[in-house]
C-alpha cells in the first residue's frame, strides 16, 4: 500500500467522522466547527486528485465563506451554551433505517456496475486551461453557464438584501396596520 | 492515485450523502438542516470530480460542474440565511416546529 492510498483512506475516514459529528453534535456551534473540518477534508481529497484549483475554491468558498456565514447566523439567532433539543427516539430510529437502507441500495448498485474508462491519460486541469475553457465560446466553452451563474449570484445578492432588510418603522399606512398586531402577538409569545 | 478503485471514492461520497440525509431528517433547527444540505452538495461534488478524473480525463466537464455547484451552493446558503434571520425576527426561534402558520 503506497503513501498515496494511505493518505486517501485517512482523509476519507476523517471526512466521514467529521460529517457524522457535524450531524450528531448536541451543541450547534461545535456542529459548525465539525462541518468546517469536514469541508477542509474534502478539499484535501481534491488535492489528492491533483485538482489544486478546485481545492482552493473549496477552501475559499466553503471554509472561508459559507461556514463563516453559518457561524455568524448562529451567533445572531442562538442562545450561547444551550444544547439543541434531542430528537425523538422514534424519529432517530426511522432516520437510521431509511439512511442505512438507502445506502445499502445505492452502494450495491455502485459495486455491481463495471466502471470502464472511455479514454485514458492524465487530467489536464491547470488554471490557464480552466480559465480559457470557462470563458470560451467554442466547443468546450462554458461562457453561457458562467454568465447565467453570474446573473444568479446577482439575483441572490439582491434577494438577500431585500429579504433580510429591516422594514422601516414608518411605512405605508396599510402595511403598518397589518404589521402591527403581528408584532404584538410575537412579543407576547416570547414573554 | 491509480491504485484506488473508483468504487472506494464513490463509497465515501455515498456515505457522506446519507450522513447529510440523516442530519436533514433528525435535526429540527434550520441552521443545522442547512449544514446537512451543504454536506449533501459536497458529496455530489466528490462524485462529479471522481467520474471526471477516472472515466473522462481528457475533458473537464465534471470539474466545471463542481465549480458551478459550489457557486450555486454559496448563493443558496446566503438566501437561506437571509430567510432564517428574517424568520428569527418574527418568531424569535429558528426551529421548524415553531413556523407552522401555513401548515393547517
């Protein structure tokens, strides 16, 4: 067994252990940290496949962006130091059953399928190749999905601002009347 | 690299997918459910990259799919967190059992 395969099995075990901890941890903040380790492990798997650009994107976007966003939202919405409520035992049992059955079914199909490579050779995934394909309009060009994704990101950004914006206190008279009793109701619910 | 059969990589990604599914089923907190969705998306990314690397190494389609999935996951997480914060503002809780006004 070479060092490369030992590295692969080590990283895979790390990813799965961290993923399991992320979905079973009692404290939500620890769960976010386990998720961070799991995503970094997946970046390590991409490094192992010699896709350095994708691994860098994984670390920058997931570990640097999404996990930080999740941690900020935990700070904004959760009380510090409280445990998450334990799910009902019945739900745990049925979830484990469903996931184990699904896993067994999927993996038997995968294990029986003979994967045969259509063409061989090393994957040429240098950054200049990725860049010229990403903006190319020819046969192997991805200019159209690139533009579509950029529009999607713009729409998501505007949507986030609109959704999370605090509605100003002085509003249209019709909306104010509608919004007022709701606010009172939620306040009384918490008190 | 070449000594590992592709089914071992697919084992990891399938296991990660179902771990995420387990979290999605058992958790009732919206932020933890979002974290499970991220796990599921990542397992799909591993699949795309492994298929590209092992079966079609002359092309880079799986790599580009993974890149676009990462982008869309970032947008999705941002929108989801905006919705969660807005919900917290009106309900003082991010538990999905507390947000049942439209259920009945």
